[in-house]
C-alpha cells in the first residue's frame, strides 16, 4: 500500500519536500491509516506532520473515546494534535442547515483556519477508492455532468487525498498487518443515510447481480473523466479570465456580449461557477436552473432568482450574479495610516500635506479627494450608506439624499450596498467614488490639504471553473 500511495503522490504532485502536512483525524480506519502512512513516509519526504480531531458534539460519549484514542495515537507517532470542540446541532439550528451540511462546512473552515495558523502547506484527507466509487454512483443517480463524474479530486488547492487509489479492503489489511486499532463510528451503518445505503446495500447488490468489479469500474470512470475534465477546465478558465470579474463587494460580473459568443457548455459552466461561489454553502445549480438562466439571457430578460439565495440581474450589457445580504461596517480612518476593510475589498489612505498648487480641484467620480483640514472635524470614519443619509454635493447650496443623488446619476441599485461614505464629526464628507461634500472643499485660502485615497484590492485567487 505504501508503494501505491507513493505513486498517487507522484502522479498528482501531492507533496513537495519539507511540506508541513495537517491530517484530518477522526479515529476511523481511513484517517488512522492516512496518518500512519504519512508518518512512514515522513523521513523520505522530509515532512512535518500535524493532526486535527474535531469533536462535533453529536455523539458525546463516543467523541470522548475518539479524542483520547487520537491523542494516544499522535503521541505514539510523535505528531502534534490540534483538538477542536463545537456544538454542531446548535450551530445547524442557528444557521438553519442540516447536520451533515453544517458539520462539513465547519470542518472545512476549521481545517483551513488551523492550517493557516500553523503554517501547514497541505491538508490531507482520508478519502479512498471506495469513497470515490460511492461518490460517482451517487452523483449518477442524482443526475450530474462531466464534472460530477470526475469524482473526488486527488488534489484541490491545499487539500490532498493520498489514499484515493487505495481500496477500503487494502486499508483494513494494512491496519491489521501493522496491528493498528481504530474507532468504529456506529452511524456509518445507519442506512437512513444515503451514502450508507449505497455502501451496504446497493453496491453489494450490483456486484452480485451486474458486475463483480463495479467499484473498480466507477473509479476508472472517474479517472478517465478527470483527465478530460482537466483539459476542459483550462479552456473554461481562459474564458473566465476574459468574461468574469468581481466587484469590491464580491459580486460576479459577466460580459454578456462576450459570454453569448461562446458555446453553450462554456456559458453554463461559467454561470454554474458564479452561482455556486455566491450561494449559501456553495450549492451548485442543476441543469434545469442553468437552462432557464441561459434562455433568459438569450431573451434579454432583466434577471431571475436562483437557488441558494442568489440573484442574477442584467445591468446594460453585464450580468451581475450575487447573493443579496445586508452588511454593515464602520471603521476609523486615522490620519497618516492605511485602513483596510475586510468587506468591501477596499483600503483607505489618509494623509496631510502642504498645498502645492493654487488650483482648486472640482474632479468628480474620483477615488482620491482633497479636503481642507480646517473644515474637517476629526476623526474620519468610513461606513456603508444608511437610509436617510444626506450630504451637500460639491457646488450645491442645499443638501441632497444620497439615494436621490445616485438615482440621478443612474447608479444601479445592485451596486449601492458596496459604495462607502467617509464621514467626519458633522456628517458625510465624501460619497466614495462619486462626490466630495462642498463643506470640506479646498479654496484659495487653504494652506494644507487632507488627502483621502481609496483603492480596491484584488479578489482572492478564484477556483477554476
């Protein structure tokens, strides 16, 4: 089995020398075998290993036993163990999601957080060949496309699956030869769960009545499709770079003129990516949803609601895909410092300098403004637009509602939640990217200048479509 794992690591380029690898450890046979195999390969690859056990709070007594088992195993293998405890049932109720979905989302978020904090290069999961076969069959029965048939990837970003080409039978034999014990999760035999029904009822029936090697056939199918999918992903990624962009607030924008020139399969792939990335829990739309949206675009309809709380709205020649949600923020902008917002992806630099020119700026729609510091009541803050906000636009005598100002300038409603306002102690001094308040403008008597500059940070590197 060690030789097979070495081949998988080499074939899929899962590890580099001196990698720090974080192993998801549940105490079950797959994760125990994974940790032991990597500890056997530790010197060969120069690895530094860590492990994570997550107590989900679902099976308290069993979880306590698993936690102790994992601690003892890691101590014996000289591996640092991180333990995380959470009440998944309470979290699921709060988020209004199912137990399985909540546990999966929390697990991935926690693994990512611990990996970042611990400086780990890779996160190793214990999926194996039987898991691959079950996943492919489940997706076939539910309805899927090529991407679903490709099954579980051996590598995606930092996540690696070194056991993906090893069967459950081979893993149990490995554990037996090495005299390694493991914990048995009783829920794995509960046939109320669809995955367990496939594993313990349907696949054995198919092996008996249709094909004794059905698991191998499903794994080979995934392997073949994955090779083709890798090529198609490169083609789609090139189209994505040409067509898709993101606003500072994370909304996806698709150039409709370019999008509609592509073949239907690329259009749907790009739409699926944007919808999945925007939806709650990364829910992917099915074929029917994509067909309806693609048809709506061809008929130039204004937009539609989509699964996962997502909206698709046409703005001129752009399709905006996003999930409406009310986000509030308020940050102080100290003079002489750069302030970074977590959302939207904006940074603000504030500085005071001597005035270098007698010219008076009247620029609009700028991301950099000049104010008279004698007219500004510090401190400055940046926040989102609030209902009823008013300000005095440059050159006007009276005040105007921010909403009315944006309406007059035909700013689409879909973008307004991303527009910040900079305020001082007396109110709004800058509608960012649009207009300075007349109250703080510089004039012939201004000696010093307070400069406020806004810049947009690039989005995190997106996963390939």
